[in-house]
C-alpha cells in the first residue's frame, strides 16, 4: 500500500481508480466489508483500490469540543489498512482551503482531475463540500457529469446490529470489550512507544511500561486484563491502567501503564501494542500508597485469572501457536 499525503502529492492515476472515502475510525468489520466489496469491483474493472481519509477528521476541525473518542489514531489506521486490499491510501489535510471547496469543486478537483475516479463507494449519509452542502444525491449527479459511478456502501451487521464506530465506542465506554472485539474483528488495542516514567509503580513493587497515548479523550479508562505484543515476537500477559494517576496528583494527559507478569526486560523505546481483553475496575484515587499497592495486588490476581480462563496463560506470555489471540 502506497501512502499519499496531501493534495500537493496527489497525482492523477492514468488508468483511473476505485475509491472509497470516510473516517475509517477503528477500521472495523463494516469498513473491512466495504473495502472487500470495493476490491472485488476494482478487480472486475482492472483498477487500483484507493482509500481517502481526512486528518484531522472534519468534526475535529470544526467542533473539537464535541469530538468523540477516537478508536484509532492515524498511525493505527495506516497499519490496519495495510492488512487489507488497498493499493493507495490518500490522506488529505483537512484545513480551511479544503473545507471551502464547493461540492462541484471537490468532485472536479479531487475526484475527477486529481484521482481520475471511475468508481466510488460512500455511505448514503455522506456529506461534502462547503457547509456540508453536498449530499449523496448531488454526488451522484456530479459523478454522472464527470464520468464515474457512485454506489452506497450499505450497512454491515454482526449479530443483528449495524456495525459502526459509535457502536464500538459505546461498548468500550460500558466496559463491554467482548462486544467491541466482535464488531472490530479483533481485540481493541492501543499502540505506542514505551517512554521513561516517574518510577511510581517500581517504587511500590509493580514496575510498569509507560505509554503516552496522546489523547485527551481515550475510548477506554480504568484497569484491564491485557496482553502486549511487539517485543520478542510474543504476546505478554499483564494488567494495565488507562488514566491520569489520581493517587499521584493527576496528570494533565492520559497515560497507559502496563504491568507485565514476571517480566525482566527493558522496554524503553520499543513500539508496542496493548490488547484489551476484560475490564477489572474504574480508576480511583487511593488515600495512601499502601492502599494502592494492595489494590494493584488484587488487580494482578484478577488479571491472571481472566487471562488464564480466556487463553490458558500459565506463565507470563501467551503461546504464539494459539490462533486468534
């Protein structure tokens, strides 16, 4: 998959392309179904598959205070889309200039002249152009003028529920990680680089890998049974906290802290992925470090029981031969 960043690097695809446009937050099973369907059509038409997304997401640009928690950052989306049948990922910087394009200008400059689109799939609630004045029907009309076809993505259901980023966000907020996994097609996870911390966990006997998650509004908060991949080709078992560490005075940003069971290696600088399997409790403020230490000890016991029940973890990592972990 080739990643194209910005309009300045947008080059016309002489043979044309099959395109889809969206936020792709989470790259969930609904998104996967759309791209799979698009890839089938692209093969039929002998066209490359192009995914277009905006950074920041339009709502983040216009009304940042109303922005819901992101399921995936841009880097996560790139990694997930690389696993699908995508030839080009076009990332457009959403800014004043882009937001002021009229619907006709957007279609002509980007879809027709920019990408030479031949086939486009979007949701029937798709809005575009200045003031969100363009809708699905106006897009179809403009597409006919510029010589390409538009179809609706339709919807994708799992267990009778229409899969959406909002549905997954709600499941995570409720601590229902099993439902989130079912809709995502994988356990919810957070990627990040392990950075030096304040050594608070080590001081009370529970050293942690500290990951700055760079989010003001993470989709999960609290204490969880987790596994961590990205180090020595194994998936390590542990317990994690996503929060602001209120017992130590609250941090201005959210951190992901992971205590791995019986783990002795240095993780600093490693880029890891933490997979969330079951919520244990909410983050709370303790009156003393001794109270915190006792509670973490209980969390470790519970996390070991959860991971043992789910994956048969006997030590500090999951058997790499076990599929679907």
